């Protein structure tokens, strides 16, 4: 999965379906759902930025984050919001008789 740099935070170029599929296939996968507030705070706080960049996946939750990715990198990135990741992962988990643990 490709990444782009927005306010010194690595954001993955991905979709809701791709994240939900990865959550079905891999164990102990960490996902940071990054909105504008998250990126501004991490830009100002190096320790927070390092923590966020250590997540396995960092998705552009907010429309401004997805739009920045789209404008800066011409990657046609859409918003990958937490609710839809949660919903799609649960749907796929039910189909595959899987359980998940969500925090946050």
C-alpha cells in the first residue's frame, strides 16, 4: 500500500474495502483513522507523530486530508472514514465467522 506525506505524517493511499479486507486477513493490525485535527496535532508534537507513523495503516478520515492527498499527489484518494471501516469490517467478519477488537 502506497503512502503519501501530509503534514509530516505518512498517510496510506487506500480505500474502505482494502482496509476491511486487510483486517480480515491479518492479525494484530493497527489502524490510525486520521482527521485534520490529528494531523495538525502530530505536526506540532513529534512524539505523537512518531506514534501515528508507527501504526500499520494510517487512513485519511477527514475530507480535507483526502483532498490534500488528491491535490498534492494526484492519486484520486477518497475519504476513508472510521465508521465505514468499522461497518464493512463487521459485515465481512460476520460472513467469515471472525471476531475483531476495536478500541477508540
